[in-house]
C-alpha cells in the first residue's frame, strides 16, 4: 500500500512540474518484536532496515525506560536483544540489495561495538561525540574475534554474563573507558 501511495505522490509531483529525486529508498525502523517476525514478508517491499534498539529493548521487556521504578529492567545487552539484532542482520544481509543499520544508545557504546560488528552491522547511528571512541574500537578488533564474542554472548542466559564477556574482551583488546552498565 505504501508503494502505491508513493507512486501516486510521484505522479502528482510530475503533473505539477515539481522536481524530486526518484532514487529515494524506502525502509523501516524495526522497533518492536513483531516487526522482526514480519520482516521476511516486508523485505521484498523495502530497501533498508534500521534497528531502533532503545524501543526494541523497551518493548521486548515491556519496560518504560523513562520510568525510574522499572528502568533497572531495561537490558540492552541482554542475550535476547542480541539474538534479535543478529536475526535481523542475518535476514537483511541474506536478501540481495538490502542494507541494515542500527541506532540507539548501544550504537555509541565502545563495549557494544564488537558485539554489533559480530552481528554483521556496518552502519551505526550515534551522537557525534561518540564517533572517535567507536572508530578506535573498530580499528582495534578483528571481525573473527567479534564474531566469536557474539556467539558467546548469544549463548548466555543473562545480561550480566554478557557484561562480563564484554569487559573481558575490552581488557584483552585494550578498549578503554567506562564499561557497560551493570543492571
């Protein structure tokens, strides 16, 4: 239906002589678990997926991250969230011509960067001041090590286990700074 509306808008712009770029790309923000389950059906219709980890985590655990009484249950490094990110990346990367990116606080975390790289992510949206530290991490780790770390993390049961893995990996690779939040 969306593509039909876009086609109608294009035709209207053409009729009115209004210039536009016909090379636009159509994508989705994947922010709720149901979008992941529907992704195989949506992929033929879209060009890209952006994973919104703040909302995806919030809706996965039914936790309002703005409510101080329940924020302790907001677990962005939980194995369930990492599995969802990995599954999304696998689905998108397995479809020719499609791209996947990630936004959310986790995108700017130097300690999460190796996990995200292990998922196959190459495009991260973050606050500009976080870019130098994340770029430094990208340059200091190997893809093989990132994939091994991710495989270990998704095999965990608890986010505290993932936190310990990422801390150990960071020490081994010389990733400096504050570690992941321990809930």
